[in-house]
């Protein structure tokens, strides 16, 4: 499947480094005052994964015939996951009393938000379907090779009940799966299952046909679930293809004098100069204007004019004098209010890779949600719920990739 990321602008060509020499007079002890021009580059190096979250739907009761825990008629299991309005939930579990049938929704999964962006809650059982994997004869159990097709004349919603609840602050859903097949002509245990939420890049899902494709031959992962209720292969595949990704905003660079970073101060609340607008929406305009008015600021520059997708980069030239320092900031795009910035002071005459000086910060201006799966994030056209916390380093609440696996910053 072709994966299309953010539309980005053409990147400025790197300019050759030039030096302007200013002669000092004898009263200055013949010292040379040298101005210089450099180029700073911000590259998005994150590796996109198909899924932002995935996991297992555990069984409840051990069934010797199956050799593992299952969900028997009358039993329920719950899972929690985050999502934004463009995302959907895919799941799969074996119809235990069959040769190779399984329950799953239509592609790309269970719809979670309506057309107005409101979360869908309550009974969504109508979204569950029963599928024939096409790998075993339904009567004899002998191997066959047929495409995956929906099982006719069986109402799956009478066998499995799905109920959704939603936490608006966290943008977190709770799905309760109940085996309601007891007493029907299709009474069956359900095997342990799998679930996943596809990553969204601002325009489309990275995987719009997770797990399987109807009307085509099956794959080893879904076959193991459909025939044996074994989720091992599918979980291995999902784990390898699950991870947080992000775009970056245009980056703001400031040249300044002194020992205080003019962009932010760790442990203090947002100053109102414009950091919030970058951290929440990637908008550099307000901070750019504010910084230009500070007496210790010598220049403000912006790299790029559009979101920076994985594999892309933006750059800008800046001019500085000996003794100047630089600072920079760019939004962690798939967040509510996070930003990358240099934690350590950087001499403006530095050259080379300075990524190690970069840290991911929480601006403290918006309530956090799961990165890339929060309905109040700008990625989904949302506005973060306001909070007033101090600026801090992003912790380990979410499995965010290491800084060097998301952004690379170089000066030449």
C-alpha cells in the first residue's frame, strides 16, 4: 500500500558559508571581529509504523479442548485504547466451534466517531461480522484455498455484543466484548483475540486493511487465529509494526546573547510569548514577533513553512557573531502541547550534529492524550483542553521514540 505523508514545501538549498571580516583598530589590540553565516537543518527521521496502538484480547476461562483461555458464552472481556476521529478499531477472534471462522469488523475497523467528530458510544454490535477464512472445508476440515468471505445466513451481532465507552479528557475508549451466543444455534466460545488502531498521518490511515483483505486468500497470521485461536503470529507482526510517529512543525531559531534561553524556562509556566502556539498548533508567528522585541535577541529565523513529514527536512540560514548563542524549537506534531528544543546552551559557532542537545518538553498548556491518537490534538483538528502546569520534560507515560529516533539537528 502506498503511504502518503504530509504535503511539504520544497526545501531551501543550503547556502555556502561566508565570512565577513571586520578590521579592528589599534586601540582594540588588533583583535578581529568576525561575523559568520551558518545553516541549521531539522530532519524528521522517525520510522512510520502501521499502527499507533495494538494488543491482545485475553481469554477468561481455561478450556482444555482449546489448550488456552477462551471467552465462553456469558463471559466478557474489556480493552482500552486511544483514538482520534479519523481512526478506527480493528479486532479479530476465532469462532471456536468452527474449522476456520473468525469474528472481525469491516475494514478499516469499527467506526469510533460520527461525522461531527463526536465519539460513538454504546452498543456497536452491528459492526461485528463473521468471516470464513477459506483455508478449511467447513464440513470435513480438509485443507482448501479459497478467498476470505463473509459467512452467509449468520447474524454475528446476535453472537457477540460490543459496547463502547469513552473518556473525553483522555480520548480513550473502553470496548467490552461479550459472548452472547449461548442458547443460539451458533453457540460458541471465542478465542483470545487481537486489536489494533492504525496510525493516521493527517490525511489517511497508514493501513486501511489491517489483519486481512476480504475476497483474497488469507495470510498465516489470521489463519492461525481462524483455525486454532492462536494469536502468537499476529501479535508478533503487530508488535513489530506498532509505534508512535509524528510530524514536526516549522522550526524557529533565535540568535541571542546571555545565559538565558529566550524561548522557554524549565520549571516555569508558559510566558505567553508564543511558545504555547508552537507546542499546540505548530504556529511560530507569535513567538517570532515576541522574540524580535527582546533586547538580547539579535535575530529570529524560521525553517520551513509546512509540517515536516518523516523522511523530510527543513533548513534556514542564520547570521551570528562570536559570543552569540542559538536556541530552537519545533512542535512534536502528533501531541497536544509538546515541543523539541535544545536543553543545553549552544554556541552559535557550533558545527555538526547537535541532536544530543535536544530534549522533548511538555509546555504544560494542554492536557496530554496518547500521541497520534488524541481527538483534541491539532492532527485531528482539535484544540487541547487547557491546563496551567510548568514546562517539564516529557516522561515515560507513553512509549515515545527516543529523541534521536525522531529528529536530527545539524549546523553547517
